[in-house]
């Protein structure tokens, strides 16, 4: 049987899993990602979890359709609540806001549950989300930026670390060159250390697009009424300009 065809966004997420004995997909929706991972040989067994019964029922239908009932278990769960320690070497969490994903990780305690790697695709608040990952020693090792149906998405492969070796950030900070370390960390949090190091073409298009939007907003703001917002926008334009000039 042919493997399931994923959207470009979910394909990028699945592609970052690489290889794991067991994977837990949180917020699985239709169950497409675990089906793809099993059929492509990226993992041997998977858990497909969702907070809602409807998506899990659809996931069950698709799992039966591909004959994978013995390799993928579905489970009703609020975030990682029903994941037991040692059940998953890697987790996948995609397609939700960054603050919700942060809360799922805070409540789920992946380190305590023996999770070694996470593939995450937050859809908002990327700077705050990357700051949180750094603080918790969840270190980004690879990223993919995708443009699909008029929107930009970022997927990231994250190592759950027991040390302080944040190699990718260190390399990106050196690559950014003539800016302070604090500024370089902020830029990495904003746009992604791996994407900056790779000089990613989709990131470049996103930055050019974002710069144009921000400059348009700036023209419409009155300095007296919107001083703080103007400064925020100018700071972001400056960060974008630094990365585009690399």
C-alpha cells in the first residue's frame, strides 16, 4: 500500500522526526503524521493523541484503512496528560499557537517522561516560544520554513538536553557578527538559529514580505500617538535588515 500524502507543512514536520523507536503525536487530528512515520520506517510504533473524540475517531478510521492498528494506538488526552513515562522517545506537536504549545510542554514535563526529541510547529508567538525552549534547555537542532496556501510556517527539531550546550545558537551568534550578544540572541529567537545559519530561501522571502508590511504600518502611525509601537516596529525592521544583509 502506498504511503499517505502529507501537505507540505506536515511533510516538513514528519521529515524532521528522522528516526525514533516510538513517537507520540499530540493533537493528531486525522492521524496522518503517525501513519506516514510508520509507513516510511521513521518509527516502529506510535501514539496518536487528541483532546477531542471526533478527530480520534477519524484517526482510527485512517489507521484501520492502512492496516496499522497493531502499530498505532489512539488515546484521548489533554496535551501530554495521558502519556506515560518511557512510552515515547520523540513527540510531535504541530498546528497550534505557540503559547498553547508552551503550556502543553510545561504541563506535560517531557524530560520527566523520558522524551529525547521533540518536533514542534507553533503557529504564533515564535520569539516567545524559542525563548521558552532556551530557558528549559530544549535546544533547537534543525528548522524548516514552509510557505503553504499564503502562510509561512516554521517546524523545529528540538533536543531535550541535560547539558547547557546550545551549539546552534552559539554558531548563529558568531555568524551574526557585529551585533551584541543580547541582540544576536533576540534575532535568533525571532527568526530561528538554524534558518539564519542555512540562509534559508523561504526565510528570506518571509523577511522581505514582513519588512514591507512593517514599513507600510510605520507610514500610517502618528509618532505622538504610537511612540512605543513605532519603536517596536523599527526594532523588528532593524533585526530583519541585519539578517537580510548576511
